[in-house]
């Protein structure tokens, strides 16, 4: 399935009914199906007996070949808004080929000795240099990205700290995998070693959190904790051509017991208004925006593998994004009292009103959603469109509008450059 083609709901089965390309491949079986459907192959590391690598498209996470090529063509001729998005990228200090990595064997997030900014700054530098190479073809930026990725895969063995270690493994796991996906096939990049780092350092924490939730009540952790974990597992599955990990993440999105699964992250739907309440809306808007960005990234990565989660459950995520966008544009939205259990004993908690904390905070999450729903799908999403226009052109990690602390690096960004169509 091309990521550039519209998929109108009124002319095809619903997302719940439509088999994904991966399902069709399984049904058709093996190399013959790959030949019929035009799916590329890649060397796998999972050791599974079935031909799992045939099921994955590369590059196939946040950025596909078609989108990268479109940006390359339009930047070269100076067409807007790609040119403005490109200018945001090249002005970022992380996007410079002179960037020097600072790898550590142990990364700590939460508690004494915290050093995790070293990791997220290097990840964003690798990703931004990889984008410059993919779009402009400059080998110096390819060399910089490879240098950063190889430096970390050679030394990182442990992510630790308090409960925040799970956030580090999730957020930086999916981001790191995306940087590596862009450099797949680049001379000098040790993909095999990088895959092993992702499988041995990041995935075990990801898997443990989804299974155990740090030994807390299943509803104790907010949606973004599950979502970053799910995004990391999905990205690792794609990077490593690991069918089981990919399926683990998608199944949790649809059926998981924690707050990152779709029906828990979006607990209330206001059908007549085309809106749906986000799980963290009563907490604050900064974390609501983070959650929208993480679920959007999850859906975008799955989309490039032929899986329409954007439209799953009658566009439930779209309605939630509309809700968060509308409120952060300064307009009123409905709110249903939200109750949950906290701590290890599920002590009852409740929120009776939406929170205005961090309302209107800028985050580079909206252009990806606007260009998917309004352009790919030809759906009306006025609040998503309005808030995307307000923040355009989007930058990325290290750009001042988003902050200089870890929250400013929660999204890889550059949606205007990468998703405009």
C-alpha cells in the first residue's frame, strides 16, 4: 500500500474490516506473495523460521522513500512549504555534520547521576543529519549520523534510574530506531550491532513495562508511558524485521489493558461533535500533546507497513486529536469525569474538569496528523488543520519554541518538511 494514496472510508471497508498488507502476505504466503504485492526484502536477525523479513518495507517508520523523495525534489526547486521546513532543519544546531557524539555505557533517567540528555541530544543529531543526507545527499551528514549511531551501539549496555527509566527506553528507543532506519544501507553503518543494542538494551525494558507496569496498578501510569513503550517495540520490530515484536505492539494498541491502548487512551467519544476525550486531558495539556504525538508516531510507522491504525475503531484517534487541538486553540470542549486506580493498590482517583495547565503549548506533532487526515484521507479535520497552520513550519528537537529540556525532544518533528503534500 503506497503511503501517498488516499484511502476514503466511503469507498472501501472500514479500517477494522480491511485486511492489512501484512495480513494479506501471511495469507498468500512467502516469496510468492511478496512478488505479487511488490514488497521488498531485507535481511532479518530474529532467527524465526518463517520469512518475516518479506513482510517489512524499508525505510518504513516515520519516513518512507516516497516522502523523502518528495521533500528532496521540492526542496531542490525551492517550493513551499518544503523549503521553509528545510530551513528549520538546517538551522538546528543538531543538524550539523560537525556534531560529536557523547556515548555512555550506562544511561540514567530519574534519580542520582541522571545523564540522559547526552542520549537524546545525540539521537536528535543522528536523525537530523540522516534527514539532511536523505534529502540533500550530502555525505558529510551521512558520515555524522553513522558516527553517532556506531558510537552508541559500541558502548551502551544499560538504561537505569527510577521509574523514568521506562520513559527513556520508550521515547529514546523509538527515536533511535528511526534514526537507524534512515541510515540502513549507508556505508560504514554497523546495522547488525545497532540492532543488537536495541534488542538487548531497549526492548527488555519496553517488554517488561507493558507486562508489569513497574508492579503498579494497571491504570496507574498515564497513556504516554504505554505509548512510548509501544512505539519503541513497533520501531524495533521494523528495524529488526521481527514480526513478533511488530505484532506485539499492534495487538497492544488494539487490545492492551493499559492506558496506551486506543480505547483506554481515548475513553469517551462525543459522536455528535466528532470529538473524543483524551485520557490525560484532566492532567495537563503538555502531556496530552505528548500523547497525541506518540500515538500519531505509532500510527504513522504502522501506516508505512500497510496497517491503518489512524482509522481504527471508526477514526477514534482522529476524534481525540480534534478534541486536543480544539481545546489548545482556546475553544471549549466537553469533559466527562475520569476515574482510575493509582499506586500498587489501585487507590481511587478522579478528575472532574479539563486542565488548562500548559494550554496552547507548541509541539511539532500536528502537521503529520493534518497531512494524513486532510490530504491522504480527504477528511475534514478543522481543528487539527488550524493548529497545524499555527505552528508551521515545524522544527524538531533543539528548536527554541519547544523548550531546551527533555520535553523539547519528545518528538523528532519536522512534519512540514516530511509530510506536506
